[in-house]
C-alpha cells in the first residue's frame, strides 16, 4: 500500500456524499495529508466537493469511478468514504471497486464489512497486486481494562458528545494541531476509522468485542503516553458515540472508563435537538455535563472543562448566540473550533494541565 | 449433543472451584435442570461441592477427569465450569478435555476461547463423535439498536449491579421461578454463558462487537416478548457487569439501553466494598440508584424498584442488618433472594407491573 503522503485519493461516496453520511470522506479531505483528487457520487455529479460539504473547492464530483480515473489518471488509492448504518458494503459499489483495483488502485475501507474477507474482492486485489486496508479491523485483543491508564504524567483529554457525528474527532484534531503549533507535545489518539485513516494508527474501538473495548481504549492511551510522557504533555483522545445514544452508548462508556481521561470536552451540534435517526430528544448541555460527572466519578473523576459547538449551516449571528448560550448555561468556555479556531478549547486544556501539574 | 434434561455433567473447575471463580459451575448446580455428578478440582479433592460453595451435598469433588469417569460412569457431558479473567483455556485442562471426549462426553464451554476453533481439540471431538458447545459464541449479528424494545406490553425488568459476580443472574432466576409459581407468565432472558447453559438459549452479550451489543440485547428481549406478550407478563433480563466497573461498564450500558427495561433491581454483595480485582471503592447504594436514574433517563427512564443483596458468608444477624440498612438508605424494598427467598422482589415487580398497566 502507498504510504501516507504518497496517496492520491478517489473517494467513493456514491449516493451519500453529504455531511450527514460522508463523515469519513469529509474528515480525510479536511484533515488528511494526502490529496483527494475526485469524489464519486452520482447524486451530486458536476458539482465540486465544496458545493456540498463546504470544503474542497478543487475536488470535482463525478458520477463513476471510470470518470474519476479519466480526469485523475495519477490517482492511486480508492477510499470508501461513507459509513452507512451497520457498515455493510452497498451492492452497487462492487463493480466500481473492481474497476479501481483493475486500474491499479489500492483500497482503503472504513466499513464494518471487511473487503479482505470478501470472496469476490480479495482474490481480485491479489490478482491486481493492490492492497486493501480494512481500517476498522480491530486487533485480536482479549485484554480486560485494568486501570493502567489512570495515573499518567500527561493530561489525557477525551472529547465526548451529545450524539454521533457532532464533531468529536474534528475537535480533537483541531486542538491537537493548535497545541503543537504552540510548541506543546500533543498526541491525537484515533478511535474510529476516519481518525485512523487521517493519523495512520489507532483502533476502531466500536469493532472490538465489548468485554475488551475498555481494554483496547486503555492500550491506545498507553501507546500515546510513550510520546506524551511528561506532565506538560497532552493526549487528545477522539471520542465515540454518546452516553445518550441508544445504540452506541456502551462504546462511549467503554472509551470513557478505558481511556481514563483527566478532563472532557463536550461536543454538540447546536442545531440538533434529537438523536440522529431516533426520536429521542438530546438533553440540555448542563444535563449532559452532570451526566458525564456522574458516570466518571466512581471510576476516575473527569470534569467537562469546555464546550465545543458545531454551528455548521447557522448564520454568524446564530452561531455567536449559540456559543454565548452554551457558556451562560454551563459556566464553561465554549466555541466552534472549525468556525472560530480551537484557541478557547486549547486555552482551557492548558489551564487545566497547569493546575493539574501544580496540584 | 445431549439435550437439556438428558445430561449427566462432570464440571471441570480445576484450581478454581470456589464462589469467586466458579460462577458458572455454581449456577449450573443451583439452577440447571441436569444432574451434576462430580466436580474436578485438585485443590478441593475429597470434599463435596457443598463444603466449598454451600450447595451440592451429593456431588463429590475429585482430582482428575479420570477419577470422575470412574465414579460416575454414566456421565455424558463435561462442563468447563470457571470463567477466568480474559476467558483463556488453562493449558493444564487440555489433556483432561481430551480424556473426556475420548470417553464419549460432549463438552459445554463457557470460555471466550472457542474450542470448536481449537486446532487440537476440534478434530478430536470430530474423531470421537462428540459435540462441543461454545456457549459464548455470539451470533454474527450486525444490527445497531433502534429502540424497538421501548414499548412492549410486558414489563421488562433488568437486574443491575454494584460489581460483577454479585448475584444479578441468580436474582433474575429466583424471581422468574417465583413469578411462574405464582401463575404469572415470566421469561428469563440469559445474557451470559451461565444463564445460557441454564436456560438453553440466549446470547453472551459481552462477546458481541461493541457497536452491536445494544442491538443484540434488544433482540433478546424481542424474542422473550413472543412468550411474555401481555401487560401482565414479566420479562426478567439477566444483567451484566456494572456501570462502575472499569472493564465491563460498556457492556452494562449497552444492555441497559438495548434491553430498555421498565424497571431495575439493583444487586449488591453486602460484604464487598471494592470492585473485585480493582482498588476502586463501590459507591453507596443510594449513589448507585441515582447513577442508574441518570443514565436511563435520557433514553428510557427505568427506576430502581428494589435492592437484591447477596449476604453469603454473613451471620444471620449481619444479613438482617444489611437488609435493614439497604431499605433505610434507599427507601426501597430489599432482601437476599437466596437466603430469604425472592418474595419481596417479586412483590415489588408485581406492584410495579400493576401500576404500569393501570397508567
């Protein structure tokens, strides 16, 4: 497989290239170090990525992989860029994946369905001499968490959320980048397929057997602690799901107790009132702060120290009002790290880290 | 494999036949419908099961499988009766399992390590014409929970706990049996290997990939709802782990949100002050009641309606005092269902069910 930095990526997101479905595609476009040369999606063909998801003014959207290969002949990697519910490979994608492999492209796959196990696709990859990377493939780890990450020198910060797909990964990536610009040693810990594709390591913890999910989370933090090893260093763990999500709350709690954060950043999409795809209301920010206090306290206390809002699609006036309301309601610093930069959140972490080192 | 009711079981619990480690063995002896004819454990050889775990006055403990076969020549099933941390097969057990299979015994295995996948043991089982049942083998389910169990006619009750191995399964089994004696339609829902071995169905939910653990829990309740289908029926779900357990809390929360109980029974071992194998203190009963209220409220509110205490090893006076303290602290009915019978708990559920049907 081509290494990070050497890839030229065609994103396959057919039928789902939008902010709701194409989290992986958008994450790789925004934060990846490899160039995305085209997006394949019939429903938006003819536009540019930026027309649909707000970034990628130079990335054309084309109807088929054949069209993408024609306009970007130097492309060398096909990335499956949506994460459909349940993670099953859409049947219509098979022919397009085969076409890409026959053109010599490696495949990066973030679905639950592993292409290396696929009776049709795996032999074709071998025949074409290309590599399939199943980014969600979890290590065969069978270790129950033992609290080994409870007392590290570095400050461990986990992003948590009011729902899926509200900005937990982006928040962690934005803060990590700013802390490093400020000269801090900071390590981003990827816990899902998009973060893994961006950072080049990590474990898709929702793919781990549930008895061992906290253990796998712990292992990731211990790995980061090899680099972020002093009391002035920061480990930023990518959060998953939400404590109030009916399907994924267990993944979230495993990550909270396994990664054993010192502090939390609570992420929320300001315009969202219900859990996505469910009819459940999202609790207030102050109720969410209290809930996280309640579940962390018995194992390792970890206060929410700041609020990260996703104000995508809102007017500037509404976004500012949302930030103001968040602070008024919770008494915590708040911002939208994509719209306004992550300075407020990075400041909160630095202050917390200093206080922790002094105590 | 011999069917439930036709088995004569040798329990292999070598080195671990005690209440701390042999949860599966004790559960099958206490609640199973098949006869346990011997227990294999070198460390307690010469005693009877009742000398070590309080039940099984007619079950001899012998040092080897060979000894068990000699004294119980009609035995037809070997049950691996401990659940070691991480679930790995102790190396010393292999020769004993082979000896049992060569003598024609089926094997029931509750470990994470699947014997049907074992390169040594699986071929020998085939050669001997015996069956291995890996009770923890989870179905290949990839369904995210969708709240389909949120509004069933029957009252769904989940046992939750202050820690692992405090009596969540026993409490559910004791109540289920009493409700059926009272003429109720009640279904016990097994969620772990011992419950599965006792009831003959179920899913070991801690073995499910964490994204789908809540979905698997939901499926189990939906299966039970085929039998317990009216508003006067009860579904009793076996709890797993604890919200305050650093390793297993995610399994617990997946089960809580997936099984979508109407009410909870909180289980606790009165003499225990720390999470077993960890140095974390167990919160007070009232704090645990509040924590369960906090995590259920945003998805589906489910009050704790009674406390089930495990007072094993305590004097009668201390046990009565513990029950009194639990009620004084929480304001809820409390009892030890094994020591005093589950009447108090069954009463609480029947009262809750009546109030729910009337509302």
